[in-house]
């Protein structure tokens, strides 16, 4: 039976790959029509295989195509074959990564990834990490470790109600959400202003810390960002480390989006000072093209992982030492093998190959920025050293044009806002793309506006009325 299912999987996958080339954008289904156009029902009696396979194919072909050369919408995209191979093998093996007894050599695979990343960023011999279910959860683990470390250092005057954390107004929304998950109130979160490049204002950060200390509050955590969600900006980590060392605060670097610059000799200067951070998160499913999800969190001292997340269970941890029972440092118990897909990619192309993936994305972004800057109908809002290219075209609002491109199945690209400006946000993270794909993006955009100008202008008028 499994052989037949795998054969059908291959057939559907090949059809998807073929369709991506001829129709890079799937026709979107309006939410109110979803159950009418697709059979999503679950019934008392099951389907026969022929009907099930047809239903699956219809479902797959109706799903957004994130690996195509017309997908610029999110902070991920593309499809690296060797990484997909590793992910498929992980599904077939179906190991859980909490103990060496059930995961075997796959524990060694994960430990190798974590060790290499710790070495690359300059953490010491006591460093370690884990793989979490997404970048938000990686950042959550960093915050929990920071809270517990502060509590251990200040057992006599620790007060949950007086804790204060700091993050940029441009940072990912997971930081305030995570703060509330550990029991902090909104008023205990400080959103520090950004400069015109989208980087956290370090002078404003230090001023706010000193003000809070004077008020009798307890600053304990600073979140710096390596690749902000909208502009793709890099906070000055070295300066943030100076501030944190002066005030004895935990420095976490959220590199979920662009932390993979650690693999690039040309761009790793953007995270200078990373070796001075207490914890660092990076998503291999973003700049490194690994299938979702592969989110890594590492810390300078592995004791913080054990202090915050270890709990004994004799029914589970029955063989081998804690170093090889990864459930002792993980936020979950049962955990799929997200390491193998990244390891397979890294093993196949080497560190130099990963460097090429990262550098190519910056090259594509430079092509896009140059195009925007050299055409008078465009306004550029982003800067160098970012793979987020933000712009507006003519007088068409970004939300209007992005929505129309999506609804007409032309391209998938999103929009963002920084300060008072809203703009199209083109993400060049798909390293499978070439220069021609970027230039074709603008050609398609301009042709669409020319053909639909009256419709787009009318939409704007209705929105403003």
C-alpha cells in the first residue's frame, strides 16, 4: 500500500513542478467558495484510492506555489532539491528527536549542525542549542532563558511585575507576544524607535534603560534584529552588546530572517558583535532554502537550556547521557527531525555553497534596487545591504496593486509599512531566481498596471471615499 501511495506522491509532485513552470501562480479561491470548489469534507465512509488521489491533486494544484519564480510574497521561497530529499527521508523514518534511543544517528546530525553554527558565530565551548518549531518559538526560548538567568542572579529582589524588556518598533511581532506568554504585561515592553534605515536607535535604548532603572524597574532583556521584517535592516549588534554589558542585560539576536549572513564572508559584517550575544536564532527555511520549518536557537552557555527546559522523565530517558537526549534542552517532547533536511543540503553543497545562496540573494536585491532607482516612475524606500526591496510605482497604492496582482493570478508580492510610508515589498530570498526573473517582475508589474490602470485607479477612489 505504501508503495502505491509513494508512486502517487511522485506523480502529483511531478505534475506540480510542471505546472509551476507554465502557471507560476495558482488561481486563488475566495474563502467563501473554498468548500464549494474543493472537497474538504470528512465523512463516515472513506474514499477509494482513485477518488482520493484525484482530490489530493486538485487540492495541491489549488494551493499557493511558494517555489515558483513569481512568488515574492514572504520571507521564504524556492525549493532546494537536496533539502527536500532530506525532509522526505525524515518523514519516512519518522523518528522523534527527544532521545538517542529512538533517534539514533539523527541526534548526531542535529548536534553537528548546532556545533558548527556555534563555532561560526564565535560562541565558546560551552555553547549549545536546539531546533524549535518556528522562529517565534526560538525567540520565546531566548526570552525564557533570559528571564530565568536574571531570576537566578537576583533571587532576593526579583520581581516579575517589575521586569522590563526592550525591542525595536521594527522588530518581529513575536517579541511582545512572547513577553505576554511569560506573564509580562504590555506596559513592561519597551518599543525603541528606529532610525531612517530601520535599525534600533541605540542612544534611545540606553536612555530608556537608565530611565527605567531610575524608576525602580528591572531591565533584563534586549532583542536585537538581524533582518527586520519589513526593511530587512540589521540592528547594530556590537553597540547593543556594549549597552547590555554595561547594564548586565541578556542580549538576544533575532536572526530568523537574515541571520544566515553568518555564512557569507562578504555580508557577515552586518552581524558584527554577534559573538557577544547571549542567544541567537536563525531560520534555515529562509535564506538557506530549507523546507519549512527549520528554526535554530543557540546560546553561549548550555546551562541556560537545561535550567529553563530540562525535566526528568524515567519512562522516556532510559539510555545514554543528557548530551544525547535532546528532549532535555527542547521546549517540546515529541519533535520531528527538522535537522536532516538542512544537514543534507549543507552536506551536498558545503559551507561555500550556502555562502553562494546568501550572496546571490543580495545580488538579486541589488539588481532590483538599481532598476527602481533608474526609473522615474518608482520611489525607493529601502537601502543597501537588504534583501527586502521596498518601493512604490506611479500613483498606485501598494495594497491596491499587490491585491490585484494576487487576485488576477499574475504574481504574489506583499506590501509593508515603515513609519508613515506603505509600499510594495519585494523579497529576493528565492535563490533559485536569476537576474532575468527580477527584471521580469518589473516588466510584469508595469504591463499589469498599464492594462488595468483604470480599474486600479477606481479601486483607489472607492477606498478613499
